[in-house]
């Protein structure tokens, strides 16, 4: 393979790591707003998310480099996640939290309006 193909594969794998980091943060923020008390349900949800995200990562791996799993695949995904963690994680989490607070306030206002009638 030429160097440009290798660089494209590396950047694509880093993008997968970046997206996986965003997906994990999004899931855990949603999970904190759901207030799930049942530990068995918590385990089932965690397992389901892991299976979905792992399947998505391997699907991306199949599309990018025909499913070849080598050390640089994990390294590139880890670098992508690290890039997300260092650059955008705080802002992304703040934006999602603001959205969830807005959604929560909107639902509270709807309930208040229904009580007034």
C-alpha cells in the first residue's frame, strides 16, 4: 500500500476512537439523568452499549482496512480518544448537560402548565 493509503487508514481509525469517546460520554451523561437504581438493569444497559459500540468499531474496521486487527489499530483508536479527551471532552459534556437541563426544564414547564388548566 502507498503511504497516502496508510495515512488515510490511520486518520480514519483515529476518527473512530474520537467518535467512540464521544459516544461513551454521551451515554454516561444520559445515564446520569435517567437515575437508574436497579443494578441489574444498569448492567444490562452497560453491556448493550458495549456490544453496540464494539460492533460499530469493528464495522468501521472492516470498511477501513478489511478487518485487519494489528497493534497500530488500537494505537490509532487510543490516540483518537486521547485527542477527543484533551480537546473537546469538556466542551462536549457542557453542551450535552446544557441540552439535558433545557430538556428537563421544558418538561417541568409542560407539567406546570397542565396543572394550571
